[in-house]
C-alpha cells in the first residue's frame, strides 16, 4: 500500500554516520511539512472571497449575455454554444465542478494520510515483542536501540503501547477506506447527474433551457 510501506530505507539511514540522526531527520521532516502546508494557510479568507466574487461576476456576465440573446430572438444555433459553456463552467455537473471536487478529495486524502516519519514510527512501535527482543532476526531493532539509547525500561513501556498503536493503524486504514468510498460515490453522483441533465436538455429547446436557467 502506498500509505503503509515498510520503512527499510529510512531505517537504514541510521547505520551510516553520513546521514543525520533521528532527531535531525524529525526536524527536517517538520520543516518539509510546514513548507508543504504553507499554501493552504496563506490563502486566507480574503483571497478566497476575491476568487468567489470574480467567479460570480463571470457567471452573471454569462447569464446576462444569454438573456440578451434569448430576448433578442437568437436562434438555437446561437444559444447552444453559450449553454454548453455555461453548463461546463457553472453547473453542478460541469467540468469545473468535477475538477474542483476531485482537487478537494485529493487534498483531504493527503491530509488524512500519515507522513513518512509517522508511518515509520507506527510501523516500528506496532511490531511484536520478538522484534525488540530477538535482535539476531531483527537487526533493525538493534540499530534503533543502539542509536537512540533505548533503556530496557523504555522498551517495556513501548511494548505496553503496542496494541494501542495497532488500533490506531487500523483506524487510519479505515479512514482512508472511507475516503476512497466517498470518492467513488461522488464520481458516480456526478456521472448520473450529468447524464440526467443532458437528457433533459435534449428534450427542451435551447431557448427553453435558457429560460429555465434564468428563471
């Protein structure tokens, strides 16, 4: 799974003095996450409001143009391109709405998934007791204990939390599964909505569709 890869590569870094220590790796990861998340927070209410206003202004212009042509006796051939453009850009089932919905679903999925550092931590802490005690079969555990200086008392406390860590991993997987289901449902809804509205527009004339939109 792309969300739960075994962190062998990250753990191997502990074997070489050329790589930063775990503490430095954590700091670098935090800085990377902060940089990645910055655009989400710098785009404040004022910027969002400005975009919404421009979007609504363009929509009103399109409506005004359709009303002008319809009231001026424009033919179906003249109205049809405007209707197609308006539907793609401003309707609930149009291309613009599809792209916007897809973008936000991907953002939600990205934010729900744990970072690489968290994946490594959860994977390590969720291992069985043998992982930490049988160092010949599990050299990675030996590397961690040596590099971090984990005491026997700390090791016992880690083992005590093992089931809670596994429960957390299960909850995270369920969360990502629900998001995948949500994406499937939304895509199906958009397709059905588009098909039904397209059939409705085939029944009505372009002039009738314009009147319905502007009603």
